[in-house]
C-alpha cells in the first residue's frame, strides 16, 4: 500500500518523464530485450534496434500508460482495463514479464534521476510498479 506521500512522489516523477517519454521508454525496452532476450519474441514484427522509431514510439506508449496510472493510483484497475485484456487475451504475454519490465524501468529511472532517486523514491516506485504489474496480470486468473 502506498502512503499519500509516496503517491505524491510517484505523480511527480512520472510527470517529469512525460516530455521525454520516448527516450525513457525506448531505453527501458532496450534493456528488457538485452538482459532478458526471451522478451524479444513478442516484438518480432517491430524494428527493435536501439533507438529505432518503433522502439521509441512503443516505449512512449508504455511510459504514458503508466503516467496515467500515476495520476490516480486507486483507479488503476479501471485505467488499465483495456491493456489487461490486450496483454492477456490478444498478445498473450507471460505475466512474469511485467516484473522484468518493471525492474528495467526502475534501473532507467535510477540512472536518469540519479541525484533525486532517494531510497524513499526507490521504495515508492517499486511498490507502484508492483501494483501496475499486478493489475496487468489480473485477467490471467
Ligand atoms: C502494447 C503498455 C508490459 C508486450 C502495449 C501498449 C501499451 C502497453 C500502452 C500499446 C497498446 C495500444 O497500442 O493500444 C504496457 C505496460 C506494461 C507492458 C504499462 C508494463 C508495465 C509489456 C511486456 C511485454 C509487452 C512485459 C512483453 C514482454 C507488448 C506488445 C504490444 C504491447 C507485443 C503490441 C506492440 C505493437 O504491436 O505495437 N503495451 N505493456 N508489454 N505490449 Fe505492453
């Protein structure tokens, strides 16, 4: 459960990511596909070379979807409903991959916001991304 203060921290950090969503998103995807190559199988129809247009535009979509959740964390289930269905029924993504991507997002955030990525923000982001992963996996049960 996130405290009110943690929710504020999350809203703030994701707000900062919006203007650079393509850069951050592409870096997260690149790291996910490099460190866990099995994840590349889902993206066989896209050009997944570093900083490709596909990687940037898909990365942007992910960051913006999470930013939407950050605005009202308690409504995440509703916000993510279309993405739950898409990932579970159409794309059939193994839900263990949500944790992998969350981890990569955390790494990229800690690099980009190194100065301000305090242990408090670290734990808030970890809890928040765990909730996103859980919400996205909801339709699998
Ligand atoms: C599509 C978000 C995790 C694979 C999408 C889209 C969004 C999104 C917003 C675009 C939907 C649309 O165009 O209508 C997220 C979020 C994730 C997540 C918030 C977790 C934090 C993953 C993971 C994988 C994955 C872990 C696979 C390893 C895909 C694929 C598509 C997709 C293959 C379709 C791409 C395309 O054909 O353009 N996701 N996603 N997603 N996602 Fe995810």
